[in-house]
C-alpha cells in the first residue's frame, strides 16, 4: 500500500466525531464495511489513508482489508475531488473523435493527471466511459456543464472561464 498523495489530510474534529458515530452505528452489523466506507466518503469527500486507518481501528480489522475494499470498488476515491470536477468521456464515440487529445489538453492545462486534484483544490480530472451524449463527441463535463465537440485548443478557455467566475465572486 503506497500513499502517494500529494495532498495533506485536512480532516476536522467534527468530521472525526461523525465518522466515529457512523462506525459505532454499523459496528455490529454483518458486512458493515461498505456502508461505513460510503458514509465516510460522504463526510470527507474521499477516503484518505488516515480515514481508512480510523475505520480499520474502529472495526478491529486490518488496514489492508479496508484498503482492499476501497480500491476494488470504483465508487470510492482515495484522492480528493476538486471544487470543479472535470470529466472527459473516453467512450467509443468520443475516443474516435479525439477525446484522448482533449484529456491530454486538460491535464497539461492543470498540471495534473486524470484521477488527481490541483493543489489548490479547485479542479480534479477524471475520465469516464460514456455520458450519453455521443452525438456531441468528444464530450467534456465540468460539474454538470456539458461541452460538446470539444477541441483540445478550446480546453484552456473553458477552464479559465471557471477561474474567472471564482475571481469575480471573490472581488
């Protein structure tokens, strides 16, 4: 188990109390690890190693068992998600229309890879298999906003528009 996270865990006392309450609530239920992991991810937004340790200790099971479940199911994330979640569709229709180049442009613009979060916590990138908008291929989503027929050279402008919105909101 490697924790290659470039992010420092920033859990609060209130989150820890909430997690301990979740563990106590489910502790005696057979198969309780999945619902605890789901609720823990709801509390923290992801499952850093520190949270996995608290769960293992609270259930008196090995950290490797918790880690094994957390890494087996795609619903769980071991890395934080950004304030804005970018998803690039790599389904067949999008891929043949150049979605891989769109994803590369997003990664280059933000200086991170798919599955990672920017150090400031503003953006995270993921790829997905299909968003159901094949006629708009290649498709990129930012939060719930869908961008269709995206060209790699449009990516910087799309991302900068979210940065500008945030700066305008803080002005």
